[in-house]
């Protein structure tokens, strides 16, 4: 990672990245503290903050590019004196990969306003060219105030094993260990032993993973293009946000119900990831076999025939 990591002092193995995030949140926040969260967001972030007794402060990532307003973000720091910011990079649900310039801006705010950065980097190895993944903790002055949360689940396709970890300065790691002990005690020892095999893979494995998901992204996105359906092109992870504005639904949940029952394709309502009243986006997941993706695209050919625009 390019940071001074001692496995005995800086790493905690957790029962998945979700538990890593909760342990990190409970370690650095106290009841009444504020935590900045970008929206859209993985749904656990707000809940983790509230369960820790803190208050989430949401800053929008603006579709379709999912960029953020620098002034709005700084105002969130200036006006709320947050204890931390949560950064999901690459992002679930929108597939955004934060640029080095964006990360540097966020890092400068953390240093200026004395805040921690809690990162979720489970998709760190699924970043599509020409984009690159930059670890927040490698930026100048940020290792000391970053808790890097990640998982072995996505990279090695072992989601059911529930193996995650945190990397943080030694004094913070010591506190994370105490919090984690009361959350889940520990990850299963046989699975920790087994995953060492994957950790010894050489770089060719990670190249293969990226090639694998790049092909799936291209297959699915090009299929949506051929049907004239508007969507973002993810820079990382394996999710696509599709714009359903043309169908005139007030509720993206209702649209997803009709999509499943009438067209035979499953999607997640985008509103479940947004703090703002966003109801015109739905999320597809393309970490599927090619035959499944092709079947979904075949079903979507009938979308406009089976779901008529409203209004």
C-alpha cells in the first residue's frame, strides 16, 4: 500500500468490511459527534454512524458524473466540526473512483479541521483503465488520521467467509481491537488460515480479475447502449446506475417491482442509497455469468413495450 504497516501493530482482522467499518466508527466517534458521508452511499454508513451515537452529515455526489461541490464539502466541515468523513472508493453504488486531486482536497480538509478519514476500499482491485486507485492513507500526513477498511471478499470471491480488516496507526488499532472484541470477537481462524493461499497470489491474478470485470462491464454497458437506455459508466466496482426518467415514475421502488414482474430483470431502487430525494435511478449489478447478463439484456429489449411511460 506504500504505507508503514506492521501487521502486529496496524492491522485488525474482522468479520467482513461491514464489521470493520462499525469498529472504526465506534473507535473514533463519541455520542454527539458529526460524521460526513457522501450520498449516494452504501446503506450501512448512516446506520453505523447513528448506532455509534453520532450524527451523519450528507454531502451529495451529483449524478451523472457523481462529482462533488468543493464549497459544499468544505461547508460541511466548517459548519459541523465533524470527527470523521467516510469515503467509499471505488464507490458502491455508483462506481465512482475518486481522483488523486479529489482525494488531496478531502485530505487537506481532514488536516485543516482535524478529522479522521474512514475509508471503505473493498473494490480496490476493480478499477477500470484509465482510472487508478489511490489509497487515502498514502497521501502526505494522512496515515496518522486514516482508518482503511477493506475486505478479502470481493477480490477473491469469498463473500461468505466474512473476512475484512482495518489498517490504522498503532494507537487507533489498539482501540479498534477492543471495540471489535465486543462486536464479533473475531473472524473464523480456519478461514483466516485458508485465505493465506490467496494472499500469496502474484500480480497476474489481479490482472486477470480486472480483465474479467472489464469484459463484463463492457458487455453490459454496451448492451444498455444498444437499447438506448441511459446509464453511467462505472470507473470501478461492478454496479451501473440507469436513468429511468423517460418512464415517468414517481417511485423507483415501484418501477423496480414492475421491472421484475413484467420484464424479468431485478434491480435495486437508487433512492435506497441517496439521502436526497432521488427517484430516477436504479442500480444494476453485473458480477454475473455472461449468459445471465445476456439473458437480462434480452429481457430488457421488451422494456418499453411492457412498461409504458407515465404522464
